[in-house]
């Protein structure tokens, strides 16, 4: 009898452990397009699962972690201006007791770069926080590497 209970308990733990997954409701993709002999735009696109959102780069302090991009210094390219984003959704969130700016479904951020050689790789890191109506996941940091040809 004790053996049967032990096997049942082990079986339940194995089943529940296998079904526990780390949630990754955001996938990132990257692209680049030359806009001139010495210029290009790099695109950083977030695809979000239904019901999840990430926050604008232009959030006020005291709220959720805003999306941020850090481009690695390079002699091969120079960042031109700030990373641009489309117009976000603005809504009051009780969790943060403030208006927040965010994106749902998909959002593409764009960064203009001046090229110092015909082909290069734009590298850096991005940080973001993703939430839905019931939870926020811890902020995540991802490295990116975007070929420009």
C-alpha cells in the first residue's frame, strides 16, 4: 500500500513538473534596410502573445520597466538620433497607479545608423517588461546582432 501511494505521489509530481513552463510571451525579430550609401535603418520587432503587452521607451519613472535599447559602440557605424517607436496605447493601470504607455500584438522599433563601411553588424541589448491583466513577468534583457549589407 505504501509503495502504491509513493508511486502515485511520484507520478503526480512528474506530471505537474513537466507541465510547468517558463512563460515567454514575447518573441523578437530583427532586420536592416539600407536607405542610402552610408545609411541604414535597423528594425527591432516584438511579437506578443494575445493579452500581453510591453511598455513604451517613454514611460515616466515610478511605473513598469520601460523598453530600452543599448547599442554597442563601434567604429563601423554610428547611431543617429534616438530609437523611434509608433504611437502607444495610453491607459491608467491600477497596479502602478498611473497612466502607462504600451504596445499589444506587435510593435516595431526603428534606429537609424550611419555606416562607416559598406557592410557591418549592429549589436546591442534590449530590456523590456511584459504584463497581462493579471501578472507581470520579471524584466528581461536580450542581446541582438543585426547584419547590415
